[in-house]
């Protein structure tokens, strides 16, 4: 009956292994140390003897299970044990001497000699048999123990690194013994510990999270208004592409390209344009100007006269509102404005929403709305008459409202490109010429030969004096003073950028270098500890080194032990000696981090030769560097800008006083 029970248990384990075996690994996860050692020593080996000395029913394991249960080292180095033969009579006493015990013997040699000393051998009689070994301990999992097989003696000079038995002393190496992973007891217990209540709670949390996200997305405008004070975010993916790629992060706007297109040989349609901006408009990265004129709405869903206006929402830009047309018939309402839109010919741009509102004594009411594709608007704007004029059907906001007629409301629009803008502001670059364009409308200026006049900024200020809201004159600095203030502000801005760049570069660079040196020093410190660790045999695997770190941290963290008082606290001199002559390959910084991320083993930055000495020298300045960096960053980002603004205000006030004194002297002389 016991043999039959063991056989059934073995069949169950074979089925579990067949269903749950994974890829190549080196562990028996979940097994205790005794169970893992029993399996690794051939506890399930084919033909293993039971306590009764008989084979376990002659059951033969498949090859894949035999490879999974026997470690790689045992299958590759351990030769087959020959069958025992009858002892031959010896011709001399020397031949009858018992062989020395091997490493894998069942009982140690000293215990055998003390139990029963053998009599002197004779030539005719064989050597006295050794005393019977003690009864073996019961095997784990209820199986019969296997007979130990002698392992060949390997010379010490041929061993490299730690053996499997020595690796069991390191906690993190216990999962790296076998050649395959088997189903562990902990994995099977997870099924038994299944709790429906906890699962239901997790499902409810997931459902509530999804509902909350849907609610936030539905009311995203209200959420954005609550967080930012605006109902939209004025940044899109094309903006990042335009700002980052076409303007080099705002460092270069390519204004010099305008000089090339301003030459007389350039065609008139391209003259004065910005080539980079034209390219961005064609790619849909930046906006272009579209004009809406001849705006007429009709058949509005109301049955009485009223005051009406139009509101247009165009992408990320603020809303455009027309003038209110008071006391108009809802059958036909005209709007005299020419509205200018900024749209992108891109799928990333949102639809253009045109809504007609009715204004009452208390509140306003949306009547109807239409949505247009910005790419279609750009196409219509480049068409000729009459194809550039479209009449669109609008959708009533409240279909059940009284006063809705038999025909749907509509809006008529004429799309155009730079038709009403006689000043041609899209191709005007005031920053380069420092001039002002003023439309003349009914006459052509003799200088520009266009329906606008262009004059310098200083002349324009003298021609149109500065006044306040009541028409009273307001003093302002001279243009020469403004130029000096502008140059001073540019210098302060440049100084701020340089200081912030170098301070940030120093903080990030020094912090990264210090962290790299510390990681290398920690690796050499672990090697120094491993040289005094028992057992130790170099080269040591990564799991052993990490186990040493974990054990030392658990034992000495918070104890106040000084360097040199414990094996886990080596002195700086001993670490430097290990750094000069490491017992194995030089470690690499961040190798543990990269290994945990699954980016490969033994990867990282190589540690240079004198890294330990550098660490011992600069570690005394860590506090100075830390507090100095904080002080520098606080000064640059918190103090420099307010001080610079205060300086500019004082300079402006001083120049204003000088200007007032000059005016006072002129008036006094005139009197």
C-alpha cells in the first residue's frame, strides 16, 4: 500500500509538471531547502531504491522530467554508477585496504572508524565490511528516500566559483539551482486562497475608475476651467512640432529668410512672405488666415423680432463674437463684419463651430449651430466666385422649442484669403522695419503705391500723441530711452539664460558623476566584503553579491558600527586595495538596475581605475555641493528675475524723471 500511494503521488507530480513547467530556469521556487536539496541530489531519479531496497515499481520517468529534476551540473559531470560486482580475493594486505570515502559517501569517515574498527586483513579473507549506515531520514513529499550515489572527486584547482551547496547559503541564489522551473507549493496555494469578496472589490474599483474617467472626459471643459481658468488648452500636437522642429525650440525663427523673398526678382505672390511659415502652413503645423464676409443668417427658429449675434469657436483660439444686430426679423439677418479665422489644414485641428445666439433682457439663448471642417474651409477660400460662397443648413439647439418653422435655419458665408486686409499684415514684419502701416482705404499712398501708408514708429508716436481713456495726454519715455531699456533687458535675459544653463548643467552633471562613482564604490565594497565571507569562491555570481548586500544592510543599518569594526564595514584602504586588484572582473555601475529592468546581465557603465580614490576624496564635499546647488538654484530661479525687474523699473523711473525735468525747463524758458 505505501508503494502504491507513492506511485500515485509521483503520477500526480508528473501531471502537474507537464501542465505548469516553464522555460529554462535554475530554481525550485516554493520548496524548502531540504526538499530542493533532495530533488537536486536525484530524489526522483530513475530506478532509485526505496527503504525496502527495491526499485520503486520499476517506474521510468520521461526524459524531459528527468532533465527538469536533476540539476545541469549533475547531468553533465556525474558519470553513471557501475553495477556492484562480487569482491575478488586479494593477493596482498594492501589490496584489501578499504578505499577512502568519497565526497558523496553516506556517512563521514571519522564516524565509521569509531563505530567498529576493522581487524587486520589477511591474504585469504576479504576486508571486514563497514558497519551498516544509520537509517536514512524520511524523504520529503512522502516518497521513499533514494540511495546515495558516489560523486567523483573533483580537484580543487578545477572548480570555478561557488558550488550548488555553497550557493544555498545565499538567499537570492536559492532560486538558481535546477535547470527548469516546476510548479511550487506556493503556486498551488494561490488557488486555495482565492477570495471572491476581494475579487469583487477589485472589479468594483475598476468600474468606478472607468466611470470617473468617462465623467471627467465628458465634462473636460468644466474641469479645465476649474484648473486653469480657461475652457481650453492652447497647445496641440502641431504646436509642439512647429515650435520644436521649425523654430528649434524658439531659439531661431528664421526671420532672415524674409530678406530673400523681399528682393525685386521674387514673384509678387511670394514677395515678403516667410518661407518657413509657408512650409508649415502647407504641412498643417501652423495656422493660416481665412476671411469670412457677406455673413447672412435666415429662417432662425424663433417667431418674433430680436437681437442676434454670431459666435465662432475655431480650434485653440479664443471665441470670435460679431456685433449684435438689434431688432431684426429672424427670416433674414445681415452682419456687416469681415471675420478673420486662424485655421490649420490638418486632421489634428478641431471643427469650426458657428453658433447663432438670441439676446434677451435677461440672458442669451443659442438658436442653431453648424460645424465645418477646417480643411474644407481652406479649399473653399481658394475657389473663385461664385463657388467660394456657401449656404449651410444649421441644426437647431432645441428641436422642441416653439417657433421652429417648416424650413431649417441656414447661414451664408463667403470664404476668402486676404481680401479685406488691405494692409497685408500676413506679409508685414514690423520687428525688422520698426514701422507702422495705416490703411488709407480710398486712396493709394504715393510711397508704397498701396491703399495704406507706412511710416516709422517714432514719427507715428509724434503724429498721434498718447492719451488716456478720457483723452488727456500721457507722458511716455523717448524712443532712444526705450531702445536703451530694451537693450538692457535683452542683456539681463541673456545673462539669466547663461547662468541658469550652467548652474543646471553643473548640478545635473555633478549629481550624475557622484552617483556613478558611489555605485562603483559600492560594488567594490561588496567585493571586499565577499573576500572575507564564508563560503566564498571567485568568481561569485550576481545573486551572491546581492545577497551579501542584503544581509549586511539587514544586520548593520542603524547600528552605528564604524568602518573596520565589522566584516560588513570595510575600511576605505581595504576597498581601494580591492579596486586596484579585484578578485574577479571589474564590476559595472548600474548593472543591478539594468538587470532588474530586464536589459541584460552584466550590463552598465565600466568603472575606471581610480574610482574608489575619487569617491573617498569627493565624499567629504557632498554637503557643500548639495547646499551650494540648492542656494544657486534658488538664487537663479527665485531671486534673479525679481531683482532684474526691480532694476528695470528703477531705470525707467529715473529716465522718466529726467524727461520731465527737460520738459519743465523748456516750459520755463518759454514763459
